[in-house]
């Protein structure tokens, strides 16, 4: 019997992976701003050991852990003649995410009963079609793989809450996630806070929390230890450029940099009623992370929470220990996410667990006995399900992989020349040029205005010294820029006198940049730069 169960589990696992790959291959979501800004470049730079060759091409993001970016960069090369295969393989983490979501849902519903099966399936459908989850399937953002680690950790804690190994394993998974991408720190904090709030109900609270913390350090070192050592060796800060007020690297500002892009401009009512702003929202302000979307699930959870609160206070509603922990984790995670980031891309674990809570709330309603009432019951269930999955139909895609490469031409530059990037997000394009010109050095010429304070790191401390030395000693200079709003030419009027040409970029790249890409040289350079 045990062998049969193992085979069934493996078959289920394989089916989820295949389903994730097929959905990704059908969607082909990929070309996004962040791919051009740093993901493609970071993979290229790590594989070609360019950390100390180039100067902050992607600014702060240049120094993020490059492991996952390197995997996708190699995958892109492996599948350069087959976009569908690339998207299929890139979608496997989504299949794995849905498998973990399925395992979590089975903790709440008896899959052996028809009602339990229906609830688990509803959980998966709602979880898969959240704005953050659906539109990041197969993309370079890595939020889905990170969510797999986070939710696997939560599954361990919910499944065996009295076992020492659960907390150690959960800690390793959370630490590994944070090591790969710091956005996972949101859920490291929320998980720790949830355990502290449930301190009295834990069998061995001090031991469990200690094991979680120990596991977190181990997991972090496994995925990020090598990179922390590299950053310390080269920049005197193991988390460069973050927490630099503590480590005081001479290559960056004396500040603890925090990305507040999605928090700037939000008023108190945005924070309080954000779920309702996500129902019909435009992309032209930080709410909804600059995405044009329609999503009802957070608003539904908000309404359920507000309506249920009086009944909890009056002790008219009782929840199982499992559901109490889950709801508290969901609430704490949402608050931490909202206060720290408010970037919708990071909300996948909240979407997944939110789906379980939504279905659990509806499942509490007893099915009526009369035929008419039963028909109404199932009609309401189907309408609600459609409302939640309408996100994928009413929202705009976040990106589209339409071409195999960014550029439709090969660019040749002179030996040991410098390629200057003016503003963002052109590091990915620069990486493609550098692949054909391995001796070229890439340097960011970022704006120094207040808006980009912290992101103009090529102008700070020793980084600026390296930049100036590189520009002063370069054999030849080349400028790469896109000027959709005339900003680059206003900041750098001398570029008007340079000899420029428009690069043949893919349509997908143009749709992200809203303009053509220019490659320029000083007018006194007679040599042609492209063929």
C-alpha cells in the first residue's frame, strides 16, 4: 500500500509539473521591464565573470544574487531556437507551486469525499489565477520559485506543528528563499511573528523558534553564502549595497537603501483600502505596482475579515487550531508586505493561502436540502469562482515573449572600448552587445537628480572613481540610450553631436521601452560600429 501511495504521489507531482509547463508554453509571458533592467544582464555577468569588469550597468540590481538569473540565461541559450521549449521549462516552477498549494489544501479538506475534491480544485483554480501568480508564470521575476520555498515551509509547519524537524526544515527553506531573493524576507518575518504570537500554544516554543532561526541561517548560507563572500571581498559589504550605513562600503552611499518605489505616493486610505483599489486600477501610479489589473480576491478577504471580527469578539465563531494559524499568518504576511513593499509581484504566497481561506469560508455554508436552494447554492459558488478567475481576462498581461532575442542584428565594437548606458533599463541590451564584444566594458551613466537618489550608484564613492577612470582611459566610447521622453538628450546634450544609429530591436522590447534604441559614437570616430 505504501509503495502504491508513493507511486501515486510521484504521478501527481509529474502531472502538476507538466500542466505548469504547458500553461507557460501557451501564455509565453516574459519580456518585462525588469528583464531588460537586470535579470538578463545579471545572468550573463555571472557566467562570464564580469562583476568587476562593468560598473553597475543595472545600478543597485547589478549586485543581487545572480543564481536564478544564470539558470534562465543558460536555459535561454539552450532553447534559443525553440521559444516554446524555453517557456515550457520555465513554467515548471509554476507546476511545482500548484503541487504545494494542492498539498496545503488537503490539510483543510478531505480529498476522499466529493465535497473535499471540489474544494481542493476550487483552491487551485483561485490560487493559480491571482494577478501576481498568473502573470508571472514562466517569467524571469523568480517570485514563483521563491513562493515554492515559502509555501513549502508553511506546509511543514502546518502539517507537523509538534515536530522539531518541521521547524528546522521550514527555517532552511525560508532562509534559502531569502538568500536567492531578498523579497522572501517578507515571509521570513511574518512566519517568525506568527510563531511568536502563537508562543503559548507551541509545544516547545523556545526550541521551535531556535530551530527555525538556525535553519534560516543554514538555508541563507547555502544559497547566498558564496555571493555574500564575493561582495565582501570586492565591496566590503556582504549584502552590498544594502545596509551600507552598517558596513560602510566606500563604493556606495552611507545609507541603508530601501526600495520605496511602490510606497511613494500612497496615502493612508490606499494602505487601508488597497484591496478595493485592485478591483479596477490603472497602471499610472504605485497602487497595484504599476499594473493595469482587476482582482477581487483581496477585497473579498477584507470584507470577510471585517464582517467576522464582531463574531470573533463575541466568541460566536470558533476556528480549528490549523485555521487560526493560517489566518494569522495570512494577516501578518499581508501587513508586513503592505508596510515594507506593497509591490504586487511579491504577493504570491498571500494569494495562494488566501484562496484556501476563501474556499474554507464558503465550505462552512451548509448545502441546502431543497432542489431550488441547492441550485442557488451552486450557482453562487460558480459565480464567485468566475469573479475570482476574471482577473486573467480583465487584466493586461505584464509581458510577452514574442522573439527569441532582444536585437535583430549583431553589433561590433572596437577592442577594449567602453559602452555607456544612459538611464534605465538597458543592461539586458548591453549584455547582448557584450556577448559579441567580450572586451567591451559597460558603465552606467545614471541621472543624479533626487528621484534616483541611491540608484545613481555609479556616481558614488570609489564606484565613481572607477567610472571616471574607465571613461578617461577608454580607447573608444559608445553610448546606448533610449529617449522616449527626451530626458537623456536634455541631461546629456553633447549626444546630439554624436554619430548615432537606431538598433533593430525586437517588437517586444520596443513595447516595453516605448521608443527606439540608439547606439552612438563621438562624431570624430570614422569607423562603422555595426555590420
